[in-house]
């Protein structure tokens, strides 16, 4: 039948050719020879395809890595500080094959059908808000701002080692970058500025090296329903001395850390970050870092970037890391999550924290001060020096099922200490106790209402003066000698207690997209000078005038609304 069909087709083609081109040299024999050649080639190609299919069917499939199924995602998993960073659960194992339409994808493996068992994931978080705020400072007034709050983009890779004889093991890598959606990007938004690492995962836990949020920070990340907003709890929690950075809620550079498997709800994690500093008092940049002091954000407070807090005058250079730069750092946390109950305990130590920016005694050479000593108006010489600083916290949470939906309650207590001699205590604003509590009520599938209270305890002292909060006294904070300047208050003579009250509502369109409205009020004692949005928010709102003088006792107020999207 097939031969007759081909002969008929050839005859028709030949007739058409003879009618159109009477002078053509083509004959019926020529056409039949060409058709026979095509049929032979098709037969050979079909035989090769069948052989390839047979080899594919005979090849053993690599065994998948056993892994517990991931819990169903909820909106709480994708809020705030940052998505996936509030916990340290092991990376889920991928399927053994990647495919499209049932056909395997060829990746880096050349000349074959098999993938190389590497799964690559793109992910991101976007949070942009419009803020209305008033720092209650005489020359500031009410302002309007647009902020990109902890927006980021990342790439995550997992290379499964089970097919190569290492059952239960995988190599991991991640590169994550801050994304300045609303502001002009700087080196803060360079690729890899956020959690980035390479590591190996196995049955006994995961070891990673690179940079990461500390276990201390992650332990209570889920406690704050206002994370990265203007009402973020880092205005006080993890924040020493009212700086516009939370030094004990930090991402550590050049670090190595361990994350245990989850065993009956319990998990342990620990991190070590070597100071790798040129200077014995940690006043220089770390090996591998450039223009950024250890324990400071790029161009931020303590970074020694020009016009930043604590920066040396003139060029960027060594011996300028005198506003909180530390050496070796150690962080650890233990968490327990079982049903509605959450319990945490965490601690962190910073060795050799340099605070010479507060006393002017940074040595240019051994035994020679770089600046003149600083005196308070009553004649006291400020002594802050170099000393260890540590923090510890305990807390818990419980979820209650009520008629409206789940009600999530959290509370924690935090100790922050700077270990200095007794003679330095009148200038020590780095030791205090903090308390935090929050409640979040879900209503149906879409609405969420939250409230939080944060309290900063008093400190033993303070190293500076505070400017008077009126237009007639725009004077520098620190006195150059034992002279009482008009319009200044000696800070350590006043209370540094502060109380923050926050409330907000969020509407979840889906588990990945939301709109929110929050408000916060920070009431401070005369000696206190905390900032709103100290960590995660696009900028900080501080009680400072246009000359960067610190105004004590200011009551900070803000309202913010924003959109979030996770992918």
C-alpha cells in the first residue's frame, strides 16, 4: 500500500513537471531514486530515536532526598523582617528532575538528557510606604516621605548530592541584595549586601559561611507585626544608646554559622564573626571591608563615612571606627515551636566595642590622644573607652483560636550591657533593660489588626549633653571644656526611659500581597533620644535638628501606609 501511494505521488509530481517544463531532463526513474533515498534516511533516523529511548528507559533514576513536607504558607510567614529570615529551617529537597511538558531539561550537563540536580530559585520582597511624621524638634515640623522598607531581591541555589553517593546532603548558595525602590541606590544596594552565603546541608544540620542575620536577631523576628515599618520594634529593642541602628539586631559580615535540624519543635543555631581588624582597639576597617566599620551600615551611623555619626573630619581613613565598631562577635539562639506555643532564648557578645567617639580619647599613636578630652558642663571628663558589650533575651508566644480567627500573642524581655569600670558608669548609656509585647488578631481570610508596646529602661549614665528644644539654642551638644554653655543640658542628669505605642491594620489580598496602615508614638524622658525606623525602614526619624544636634525628651509621632508584594 505504501509503495503504491509513493508511486502515485511520484507519477503526479512527474506529470506536473513535464507539463510545466517540457525540456526538463528529469525522468520517472530519477524521481523514484530520490524518494527511495529519503525513505531510507527516515528509517535510519527512526531507528536511532528508538535506540535513544531504550537507553533512557534503562537508566536508573536518582533517588530523591527524604524531606518533611513544607508547612502551608500563611500571611504571617511573608511579612516584615525579611521573608524566610525569621527562622532557620533546613532547605527543602527538590524533586530529582526538572521538566517541561514531561521532557527533561538539560542544564549544565553536556551531551545528555540528565539534569545536574541543581535547583535555582529567584525570590524577592517589595515594601514601599508613604509616611507622615513629626520628630517634635523646633526646626523640623511635620514632614511627608516615601520609603522603600527592606525591599530585596535574591537568587538561591541547592545542589543535591544524593545521586552522587552522599545521601541526605546538599550544597547551598544564596546572593541577596537590598533594592532601593524609592531612593537613589548606593553601595547599600550592591548585589550581595544582604544575606549571602555558601554552605552544606546534611542530616545533622547546616553549616554556612558568608553574611547573615544573627541567630539573636532571627529568634524574635516573628514577634514584631510592624517589622520594617516606621513602627518597627528596633526603635528600642536591640538598640543601645538610642542610635539610629540596632546593634543587637544585626546582619554580621564575614561570618560562619550552624543551624541544627528541627527535633520535636526544638532548634539551635550559633554564629561566629571574627573581627579581623587591623587595629588592636578595632578602630579600623576589617580585612576584606572597605569604607565601612564593623557593626555599621554602609554610609550609616558609625561607618566613618563623611558626615556620619562619629566620623573623623577630612578623608575616609583608618582609626575612625570609634562609634561602636567591635571585634569578634558571637551569637546563639534556641527556639521551641510546638503547636500554638513558641519559646525562645538568645544571647550575643561583641568584643572590644570602641566608644572613643564619645570621649575624644582615640590614640593617634600609643599614649597620644587624637583629640582633646571631652568634658561635661559640670566638669566631669567623659570616659567611655573600649569594652565588651552583650545582650540576652527570653520570650514566648501563644496562639489562641477565637471566634474571629487566630489571635497571636508575643512578649519578650531583653538585657543589654556594656562591661565598663565603675568610674565609667556615669557615662554608660549602653546598659539597660527592655520589654516588648505584641498582639495580632486575624479576622477572616483577609483582615489583620495589630498592636504593640515597647519600653526602654533607664541607663546608668550618658556621655554627652542635650541641646535645648527651641530655636534660640542651636548649639553643639558636647562641651569642649568645663564651661556650661547656654542652652545645654547634661544628659546623664535626666531619665532615659522611653515608651513606644504602635497600632495598625493590614489587608491581605492574597498570601503574597497586602496593604497596611500603621501609627506609632514614641514618648521619651529628657535624657532619651531614640529614633523611629532604626532598622529596616527606608530612613530614620530622630530627635535631631538640622545641625545634627541631639534634642532630648522629644515625642516622635508617625503614620504610614504601604504596599507589599512577595514572589
